[in-house]
């Protein structure tokens, strides 16, 4: 049975290995959860156990939910009814969910008739349907609908029915936010940023070292000898430079989410603001940007090459602002922005540029092409996949 479940997960492009599959079988053999049966509690137990053992990255939760539903529920991916529908399989799975009262009701229509009719409706129906008394959909009195009324029905779709009398409820998946194709949020950004982690034990010894305590106690003739170690911290250092104002205004929400997630993930992080392109100074407070300046050259001297340099900006401006002295739209800069970008990337060899503009428009904006070239093509879109790519590059 579970070998087919394993192949269902693999067909859904989930990176599930044979070793993980064998670990799941071993957990079942040791009775970690009971057998899948009529009460939903045990099927829920199996769901959480299999997800814990087989899925190692939160971004795959949505794919797992869809694959799990396809195998145990049968609707999300079983869409090709040009071939014989596995009615016996469907009937056995439905019987698991029925009480004795429901089984008695279903006899009024008959299992064989119900299953054959379901197959016919799938073959006839070409689109979503609402209301009525015949097709598969929502409302109405069809035995195959949701939110309608039929005591001998199979309810397909939606989280709950009005009459609580359906034979089968096809659950909606719960983790769609973690899919690569979904929009970013602080939670998803944190998941992506975690690729850039390197732990070290720093500070005062205050965390129990269990292994060393056992060894020391044994060597001390059984007298307890407690050993402590410093707590583990992410020792990665990040220098975050963010473009503000102008065309970046439409990206404020997404950049704020990135900034918030980065502050939570990286204990050692310094940040500064710039406008359009980096010149001879940056700032930390936008209201006092001209009165509280931080010279770019001083920033380069203060932070060593251990820092990972991350630019965040849409790189959308006149090429003149990058390539020519005096190109800034705010003041007469003595040196071109290209000079400062090159100094920064030389001082911090591990660098990347995160661009909130859709990647599809990059080739149509000359300034983005120039900045991307100056970054040695280390520019990534502000998407989950883009952030993961940037963090992977920076972690090398």
C-alpha cells in the first residue's frame, strides 16, 4: 500500500528518498501511530508522521498536501477519467469513513449504482458547476455536490457541508502559502534566509552539554559532574544596503517584510539606506539623511570582508546616475556611482543584489542591465526561489 504512496509523492516532484520511506515504515512498525481507520484522529496522526519523516523543507508542504490528498482522497490529481475509474478502491476508502447509520442510508441507492453514476458524471462534466440536481459541484441536490442536500451523497470540494451527511469530504490543503509560486510573506522569507546560517557557540557557558556530562560523570566514579557550553548562535554577519524613495515606493511592503525577517534571522546585521545608487555616503534615518551621514568609505573600513553584502533595490534609474560624476538626482556627487559599487564589491567578496522588480522586465531597463553586470550577474528577484538562490550563493 505505502509503496504506491511513495511513488505518488515522487510523481508530485517531492524530493523523497528511499531512506526516508524506510524510516516511515520503521516508525509504523514500532507503533508510533495506529493503523489508518474509521476515526479521523488516526489518519491525522499518519499525516503528521509522514510529513515529519518525508518532508525536510517547509516550502514543500503544499506539494505534500496535494499528493497526500491525491492518494488518500482521490480528487486533486485524479482528473483523467478517460480510463477506468478505480471504483473498488474508491468504494473501500469511502467505507472507512461511514458510520453504520450512513451505511444503511447508502443502501437506498446502492453502492454499485452510486459508483457508476459518479464515473458518468465525471465523464460528462467539463467545467465547474453550481446548483442543480445532477452535476458535480456546489449547492443543489446532486449526490455528488457540496453544500447541497442528498442523504446518500459523495461531497466533493469545500471544507464543510450544510447537512453533514456526505459520504466523503475532500479536504482542502492547508499549506499553500509555502509553495515556491506563492507571494512572499515574512514567514516565507525567513524560511529562505535560513539557508544563510553558520552556527557557533559563543558567550558564557549556560547550556547543558549532555554527552560531556555523561562522560565526565562516568569518569568521576558516578558522581555527577555537570558540563556546560555556550549557546549556539548564527554567526553570519550581514551588511544590508537598501534603496529607498522614488520607484522603490511601490515595493515598500515587500522590502519591509524582507527587512523584518532579516533582523530576526541574523544577529549580526548592519543596515544603511541609499537612493537609486550608492555614492559617497549613506544613512540610517531617512528623516535626517543629510544631517546624519555615514561615509561609504568609513563603512568599508569599519566592516571586514567576513560580512555578506546584500543590496536591495530595483536598479531603475537613468544610466547617467550610475556612470557619470554628478549623476545623483539629489546633489552633485564627485565620483560616479559605478566607482562606489566596485569598491564595495571588492571590499566584500560575498555579495548579491535583490531586485523587487519582476524579472521579466529586467531586459527592458538599461540601468538594471548595467547594475547586473557590475554585480557579476549576481542579481536575484525578490521571490522565494530568488532569495534561496542568493542565500545559496552567499553561503559558499
